[in-house]
């Protein structure tokens, strides 16, 4: 079965816990964008002045964690770009004008080299971010990767409430 169709069924399954749904979203994204070995979902807080991770999936260790908080005041180029452009494609994230602000506090400690992010909407307002990252080495994000992150973002925006 197509991964997006399978995810749609999982998101509509009322018997699944929220955590199981979040894990399914991350695993589906990683299946669709296999060069992303870190996948996370973030929710905007404080009227868009911060984002908090709802879930972080490390495909290398097959583990999940959450609750990282990133404040707009510390990363203004990124926050402006993601809310205005809705998409950030940074194959060389450490040198990209929008994402290099993460170098010292986020990329270097976690070994991240590439980032592909897309905005999530709820009620036609920015509500969160899908984040695909590559740790260990850089990757060149493809048009297919971008198409996949857009499709998953649309599905999540229609079928899943980040605020629950």
C-alpha cells in the first residue's frame, strides 16, 4: 500500500494513541525521504515566537524523544523564512543564510548537516513544522523529497490536530 494512503488510514484510526500517530507520521516521512535520518514535528507556541518539538525520530537509533524548544529571538532568519516562504531547503545547512543560526546550539551538537522543513497549517494559520534533517553528512534534497514533504504536510494539516 502507498505510504501516504497507509498514513491516512492510521490518522483516521480513532483507536490509536496520539503518540502512535506521531510515530507513524515520522516513520512515513522517513520512508518517503530516506536520506532524512532525523524527522521531527514541531508546534508553534507563544503566537509564533517559539516552536516546541512534539516528536523527534532518529532513524539511526530507531528512537523517539521530544520537548526541544526553539525561540524566535535566537533564530530570527529561520523563523522569518519558514513562516513567509513555508519551505526551507538547506542541503548545506551550516552555511545556508537562513539556517546557519542553528550551528552552535543545534547543528554541531547533534551532528546535523542538511535540513528540509515545511510549514504545517491548522485553520489556515501556521501551526507547526515538519523537519527532515541529515546527520553525519550532507545530502542534496531532491524535487521528489520536496514533493513528499509537501504531500505529508497537506495530509497532516487536514487529518491531524497538532494542538490536541
